[in-house]
C-alpha cells in the first residue's frame, strides 16, 4: 500500500514532475551542483518509493518509458547538424571520438574481468546474453547519456529487472557526478597540464538567441512525435524488431543536417527534453528496491570504476599524443559521460568560452552515437 495508489496515473505523473522540479531547484545549491540534478531526482524518487509515497511499479511509469522516452531523442537531436560539428567543433569532435573509444574499451575490459552474468537475473534474458546486454547498456550511457540508457534498456530487455535497472541508474549517475568533480579539478594539476598542448582560444561567433514561443514548442512536439510515428511504421513494415531507436536517431540526424534551421523553428525543444528526462530518471528510480539494490551494488561499482579508469587512460593518453588540449579533452569527456547539459556549463565556468558551443554539439552527437554503438556491442557480444 502506498500513499498514491498504483492506478492513480495523474497523481503519480504529478509526483514525478514535482520530484523533477525539486531536483532543478536543489541543483542550484552548492551541494546540489556537485551531485547534479539527475542524481538528486534519482535519490528523491528512491526515497519516495521506499517510504511508501509512490509505488515501485505503476502503469504511469510504463507510459514514461514507452511514450515519453522515444520523444526525447528528437527533442535533443534537433540540434545535431553534422556540418556544424565539422565547422565549429572539429577538434572537440576528435576528442569526443577518443572519449567514445575509451568508453568502449573500458566496458570491454570491465566485463572481461567481472562475472556480470549473475546480474539482472529477473530480466527475461539468458545468462550468456546478459554480458552483451550490460556492455551495451553502459557503453550507451557513457557515450550519450540517459536517453541512450533508456533505449538500450528496452532493446536489451534489461529494464524488465526493475531493481537491477534502478541500481545501475543510481551507480551510473552517482559516479558520473563524482567524475564531473574530478574533471573540474584536472586543469589545476600542473604535472598533468604541462603534458598537453597550450589551449589557444579561438574567436567565437555567437548565434543570436532564438526566442522560445508557444509556436516553437508546439512545432517541436509535433515534429518529435511525427518522427517517432514514422520510425515505428518503418520498424513494422520492414520487420526491424529492436531497431526502433536506431532508426529514430538516423531519421532525426538526417532532418537536422538537411534542414539546419530546424533548431530555430523548434526553439525550446532541447530544454523541454531536459525537463522530461528528469521525469524519466524519477520513473526508473521509483522501481528501486533497496535490499535488492544493495545485493548488486558491489559488482556495479566495480564495473563503473574500471570503465571510467580505462576511459580516462585512453582519452588523456591518446589526447596528448594527438596534440589535443586539456579544455578540448575535458569538454569531450564531460559530454560523453554526462551529456550535452553539463559540458557547456563546465566550459563556461572554467572560462573556455570557445568550448561552450562545441560542448553542446558533441553532447548531442553522443545522443546520436550512443544508441548505435550500444546496440552494436549488444549484438556482437
């Protein structure tokens, strides 16, 4: 029995949005800024579910996973004009590709050292397939972020095990927050900084801020939902089971590149996606059963620590070899591990104003790449 009944869909969805709003408010505090809003939303939802305020499982959560999460992908990817990546963020894009290689290498090393087949036993996945599923899941989230995480959860079937999926989400976001703090300290390490090329900021041509209007939000939602419907139709016609998110990402990337003004027509789409993604975090975390989480936590912590350690070694090792600068590498790593929202914020805080726009662009590229790479790893393994 919970304070909000399992069948009260509107009250549960209101609770998810309230948790999201509180997370945004707390993110403005000194401690909240270190944790990040995503982690705060997860912790609040876990607390509410385990204190009996909201249920662990409900139809409202299924609505978030099946209907809201697909719409998030176009809302984020309307910014993903590939020509802008080449023109405005070539060096940071190169650093981001290194970061992605580091993530893939890290997840492969982690699953070779750990017996992850014992995890997610409640999901309807054969034991010999869980290794590939978990590899794809963590590769996707540390290349693109939460949207890719949701997509791979559905593609692999790992989201069927609510306790594992929530524990994995908590471990992912908690260590992401710790990693962000570590990245912020790296430029102050002189023994490391002198091994990299000196960063020479380039002049930035700031785009005129496009005003968010009711019309732009309406068009953004219409376009996003239409792309989801089109991708679902293609999956059905060509019997491409499991390719929903890959096709959706490809369609949106094509639109954003062929029609670069789309990001202006759909002003506010990115911010709307961020807001809804917090509700997604809360919906995942609500399924967390604390005793079950504790039973899988040590393995997940080991997996994430190995993955992030290899990620850093590859990124900074080859970054120095290819004469990339610390601001470029840190911005790219931030975008890969935490997404397009924190990368430009850290760049601005550090005074790397020429990395703010590239931080957004490579973060959006991560939203596009994460699902492709995670799916490929899952199928290969």
